[in-house]
């Protein structure tokens, strides 16, 4: 597998050159992006390297989830999906170092450090923008590895619009999307409903021999459990004046994961399902100072205010009589009974975020951004936090200047001052430069990242039963993390061929990770209570670094597109071993040296009423390394996707995933390379109905341009 990935990488290297690509449109470099600077730029002129997955690409690939889309269309990502969510890794760093935004606003909620990405409806995505490297100067905490901005569709048709997408696939996979748009006068409304379901599957019935007392080959544990989730969201916009726009939105979300009970000694016997109850409320507005939304973007000065409140609650729903012990309402108790149907709160995370930002055009080809952020985190976890609750609050001021006076050299510089209640003040700078030389774009970035420990990392504690007790502990002695990121890129286009290369180096100081510690170092009362066979605790590493290079290549004609991407990654970290009193070099969990994606697509208009698209996609990964519980196997997966557009209002998508039926049958309890069940098929139908006059192309273009800015 490593040889195959290297061969692909060498082929791409032969063409080399940057990290900005949208692989579908002939005018892809005219794509408008906002995430790198928080302001609007053409992709080809963006001073901060940005990767775009366009709407056309999303439609052609027809991914079932965000995890499927990102891992299938870019080589920089890897996922481990389980009941707790999706463990994302981006260029060597995991979830807690990747900031995920939806329309520029933070996605909230994690379980065990893993995001629940099913909060995002794939059918309502317009495009995805990806910025790699530390972006704390602009976005604050969690942006050490990079930023993923999910930009949703903007429904600007006048009158009434209804759309429905129904997708069905193997193993009872159901994806339902319904949207209703209403635009009357100054008021716009969009209501979105999504439903997701899977029956789950079992790739092996064997438990890992190293983790059980017996050799178990008939376990009931599944690779992916049956689950159902739904979400209802509403977004309202009111155009108070030509200069002032107000908005309000909210959502509710529910998810249930059905877990089979084990039936052997030593197996992690599950007597409960998992249930998530989420909610969100947001409000804010934009004021176009000295103009209105219809002006060209370069002429607009805008002030924005966003107020967000989000709740993410995680519960056990018991399916059998169970005696538990732990902290209940802040007090330790032994053998507390739960009965079938009882619900027990594990954690309730709530986030309040207030952001005030202004973007102003200055003389001498400058654009100034400045703002204030306030964040308040509240955690309630009666069974997992001593005392039952924990809080954290952070304030920040930031400023950014974009200077185009030195054409063809463009410079962007930013600085953020952060104050955290537990860790004091910290300055995080960033500077990026772009040099335009005809068809060649050269970019370079130096930036610092900063991240304080989360309430969970500081205070959480929980147990896991697997042939004995595994005890997991927070650590109130943790230090804040900071990083230095260096990145460069070169992009060159010649005719129909676009080539990119982007090396990077990211050093993280005091990186927080789970490490195994001697039992004697755990709190004495917990050791006596649980008698654990292994204790793991959040601790700071001495240092950690990731470095590598990303390559992309694309060749495009009117109907054919072919290309791919390759990512080489290496990591180094040092951790003090207190038991042996030595400094040891360790890996960052989940690292794979080689990952790659390749694709070939064909699109043809047979008439004004029928368009056919066909795509072949392949993704590969070498072995993924972990400190405990084995390594994940390397793999390669191939996919066939077809799309059929009938007029403007009907679209059919169908395809086969994992054509060659690869299945990772690693026993339960060890790390997997991929959780795919083998060859699967899928089909979806989209129906759209619109009654009302459409906006003119010019006005619609201005609206879309405006909506993208400041996301």
C-alpha cells in the first residue's frame, strides 16, 4: 500500500506547484473565498492559501456525509467514526485543533474530543472552504491545525420554494432533506429538516485477544451501530433598511444510537443506548456603513454583530437494570440503580458566543478588520465532574490589515489579544504574503496558534469496562498550548493544467493528549474504588510537531476532468515517562505517512433537458499509527458516481461505493483503518418546486457576493 501511495505522489510531484484548488469549473480561480482573511477575495488572489470544494464538485461526488465528502475529495483528512462522533485529523492534528465553522459561526459540541458532524446537512451545503495552519489571530482558540468553513446554500428566489432530497443506500441507509424558502418583501425565511438513519453493520464478531480474558469469536458488538438522528432549523432575515439587515435562527437536534449488549465476560457490556439532545439560538445583523448591500464588495464598509447560544447534551438511556457508581449531583455515591427507560445525563455543554466585527476600506489599497469576541463555556456532568459543573470564559480583541499597495506583492497581517480567566493574557500574530507573477502565485504564511485547556480536559473523569477497569482523568495542572506554523505554496496554471505544491511545518508546545500513567499517580480514592488495570490522563507533551507537503494536480477540458492530490505527513513528539523517569519520543495518534485521492469525471449535455455526469474516485491511505490498541491498516477504496439532471427541477444521483469490496476485519477494541462494510450502493432523487419571480442575475450575484463576505 505504501508503494502505491508513493507512486501516486511521485506522479503528482512530477507536475508540482500550491494549495488552492477547485477541481470542477473552468473558471475555478474566479471562485470567491472568505475564510482565509474573513473578507472577500477571488481564489486566485486570496493572500492566504485556501482549498475549495465547490457546489459542482459536491453534486458530482454525491457524498452521504461530511466525513465522506472531506475524506473522499481531499488528501489532508482522515476520520475515525464511532458512537461518540467523528475523530477528525487534519495534517496530523486532531479534532480539538481544527475549528469547524458553519457560515462563519463555530460548530459546538464534542464527546470525548470527537465532533458530531451529523449536525451538518450535506444537502444544504453550497461549498466548503479549508484553510490549513494556525488561524488563531483571526478565529481564536481551536484553530491551530486549520479552519473548515461549511457555507450553506442561500435561497434568494422570490416567492415560495420547496425542495426534497431522498437518498437510500445499503444497510438501511436513509438520508432525507426538506427545505422551504419564502421571500416576501423585506422578510426571508428558510426552514430546513434533515433525517439520517442507518441499520449499522458488523465487520467482525471477534474481540481483540489482548483485551479480553477469553478468545471471543461470537461477540454481538457491531462495527457501526444502528442510529437515527433528525434536525429542524429555521433562519429568518429582515431587511430593515438598504443598509441594515437583521437575522435570527434556531435549531433542535435529536440523535439515538442503539447499542447491542455484549454477552461474554471481559467484553464491554453495554446496558444503555446513547442519546443526544441539542439546541441553538442565534441573532445578529449587518450594517453597511455609507452604502448598501448592492454595492460592489470593495466599496462596502460593514459592521456585523453575532450572538450565539448552543447546547449539546449527551445521555445514557438504559436498556437493562444497571448499578452505577460515581458523582451524582456533585456527591460520590455507590451502586446507584437505573432501570430500563431511565435516562442519565453524562454531559451538558453550553456555549455563549458574542462577536462584534468591522471591515473598513482605507486609503492606499488597504482593508482593515477589527473585532471583539466573548466566549462563555458551561459544562454540567454530574457523573463525570467532581462538583458536577465547570465553567470557562474568554475575551479577545483582534485587528487585521490587508495591504495591496505593493502590487504584485500583497501582505496581510493580524494580531489577537486573548484573556482567559484561568490562563491570563496571550498575543497571537499572523502574517501572510502573496506574490503574483503572471500565472504563478507564490504564498507564504507564519502564524501562531493558542489554545487553552477545555473544561473536559481539566475536570472530566470516567471509567470504561473492558476485561477490567480503564480509568480516564482530567488534569487541573494542564498548561495552555501554543504553536508556530510555517507554510508556503506555489500555484501554476498552463493551458488546461493546474499544478500545486504546499509544504508546511507546525510545532505545538505543551500539546495536550491522553497518556498512560502509573496507577500510583491516580487519586487514591478512585484507585480504591475502581481498582483500574490502566489509568490514562490528559497531560502536556514537552513538544510536538507535524510537517509534510501537499500536492494537487488537475487537467480539465470542456467535458473531461482528471487529477488528484497527495499528502505526505510526519510527526514527532516528546513525552516525559514519569514511571521510568525518561524522555521518550512518541507519535501523534492517527498519523498516516501517505494519503492520496484520484478522480476522473465526464459531463455532457445531451439536450437542454438532460445532463449526465459520471465520476470515478479513488482514495488511499498507508498505515495509521497509534500508541496503544494497535495500528490502523492501510487501504484503498474506489467509487463510481453518476448524476442525471432533468431540466431545472429534477436530479437523480446513483452510484457504487467501495467497488472492490475491501473490509477491515480487525477485532473489536483495536484501531481500524476504515469502517466501511464493503461494497454498497446508493441512489437519491431531488425534486424542487419554485413559484415566484427569480432575481436578476446581476442582483443575485451581488447578494451572493455579500452573503459570502464576513462568513
